[in-house]
């Protein structure tokens, strides 16, 4: 899942206005921000295997630190704890920690059974919406659209940048998503890692939008 996680990030503002949209993006997409780094370090593994599902050519063979249920709960607790340590805001810390964990459950909807419960060997789960491109587009599109709608309703632009930076990000995310779905598979695991790290720019974009809306 890609834009669905950003949809979840957009909803954060509905529950607490304290944190920036950039922080909510970071929480919702946290394990996919760490994953490219672990790929480049050779700690987690992915294989490029077109046809492994109808939607993605990626076969997620080994990603226990970022994408096991136990792993993501630990990340969620850590993320919430760090935010609490800095801001002393329990409610927002809990929302951020929950957003980190939401990532696993959103991935659970779409992934083939490749998501481990525990780090290490054992049962792997996935509800396999990726078997159908249409179903994936509908479900993920709805999650994204709901998040954008809630964020748009909860905040108002302070200036023109506040309007256009948001529209531009929504368009940009949709284009990236569609080109991932319909474009050629990536050349190499290194390319996935490098492009994946560019997602930090989307987090920065979230901070930029948030500064221009209230
Ligand atoms: Zn993920």
C-alpha cells in the first residue's frame, strides 16, 4: 500500500491539531521510511518478481524488523514515546503511535500472505487484495480520498501556498501511485532503496503544507 498510508496520515489532524501534517505522515509511513534504508544495508530483503501479485512486482521475502506485527508495535511505542518526551502531549503521542501501527493493518488488507506476526520464522498473513488491481484501486483510493477530505475540512489555508501546496501534493501522490502500478518494474533492489528514501521529501512537503494552513 502506498497512498493509503498517506490517507491515514491526513486523518491524524482530525484527532489532534497539535502535531504537524509532516509528523503524521512520518508516523503513518514510518516503517516504509525505514525499510529502504534496511534494504540498502542488506538487513531486509525484497525480490523483483513480476506476476507475484496482480498489483506489484515486489516479493517481500524478508522484512521482520519493519513489517512484523510485533516489530511495528515496538516502533509505534517508540515513536509515541519520543514524541511524548519532546512535546509532553499524551493524546497526540498515542495518536502518532497508533498511526505507526495502522500501517501494518492497512498493509494486511492488500498484501499477499507475506507479513510476519513475529520477527523470525513463523506464520505470515495478508488478505490478498493485490490479487485484484480494481479492488486495490477502489479500496486504497477511498482510504486516501477520505484522509484528504478530512484534512481539508479540518484545516483552512492561511494563504495561497496553503491551498496549492496541498493540491500539488495530492496530484503528485496520485501520479507516483499510478506510475508504480502501471509503469515497468524497478531495475534493481538498490533502485528501490534509493527511490524509497526520496519519500522523506513527502514528509517535508507535509510540514510545508501544515505551516501554510491552520
Ligand atoms: Zn509497508
